[in-house]
C-alpha cells in the first residue's frame, strides 16, 4: 500500500470558499431600511412618514433605492416577496392616483376578513419552510397562499365606497402581490406603469427617511 501513501500523503491544503454575503437577510434588510417606503397605513394617517406628497415628489428615486437594495437577491426563492417590479408599479399607481386612493383606503373595507387571516396563517407556515432553508418549497407555498388570498380578496361597495374605489383597492393589492416568481405579471397596470426607472439626483438631495420594511406583504396588510 506504500504507493498509495506516497501518492496521496502530504500537507492538507484547504482554501476557504468565498461566502457570498450580499444576500444574507441582515444585509438585504439593512439596504432596504435606507429607502423610503409607502404603505396603505401612511395613506390613512398622514402624520406617519413618509407623507405621500413628499414620497411622490421623489418617487423615482425611492423606487431606484429599493431596486438597488434587492436587485441581487430578489429572484432567489427566499426573497419572493421583494419583487422590485411589483413594488415599482404599486408605488407609481399609488402616486398617480393618490387622491382617489387616500379616500378609497379610508372608506372601503374588505368583504371577507378571513382572507387576510387565512393568508397570514399560510404565510407563517411557508416561513417555517424558509427557516429550514427549503427555499423552493417556501416559494411554492407562498405563491399558493398569495393566489388564494387574491382570489378571496374583495371590497364592499357601500356607504362612501364606490365601485371605482373598490376596484382601485383590488387592483393595487393585486399588483402588490403579483410576484414574478409566482407567475406572469399580466395586470394592465404592469404595462402602463412598468417602464424603466428614471431617478435624477442633485447636490441638494438629502438622505431619504429610513423606514424598516418587513416586506410589502406586512405593510399592505396593515389595513386589512
């Protein structure tokens, strides 16, 4: 056996593999917190930052900030909900229709409250898969939960909530939850508002308000 020892003996040489840390959860979250984020809650309570007027004045750069924060990681299965296109389109629609949306959020209520509760339960179950690094199963579970939620979601047309307001709410929610990893983004708003981001900065540009995003899901469900 001496020839085997002679062939394979010698000092062990181990090169530490380079760890790609840009998509560690803490790194992604840290980048996102530098961006200003809009939610339905901030539309209802204008005392909360960011004020929608200020946000929309810097809309494209707010979008660019988010895109830069998630661009390297958004297509990984563990970050399904950080879809930059869904965020971009929902932000642009919100700013384009901010007056109608402010009224709609205040006046329209979800028809079936169990839609939101069921979704959050299914999302919790999906997150357990993510914790066990079963990313593909997580994506599949989250996409099923999202699809079920949008099929169930509807708004009551009553009182001061008109058909147009209810439709706007449904459309906004549909766009926000239309993740690229879950299927085609074929809502009409994606064609209308999905163009390239155009952010123009200047020397007087101030740092954006830092708001912790817990994912678009958590932010948009606050009112439900």
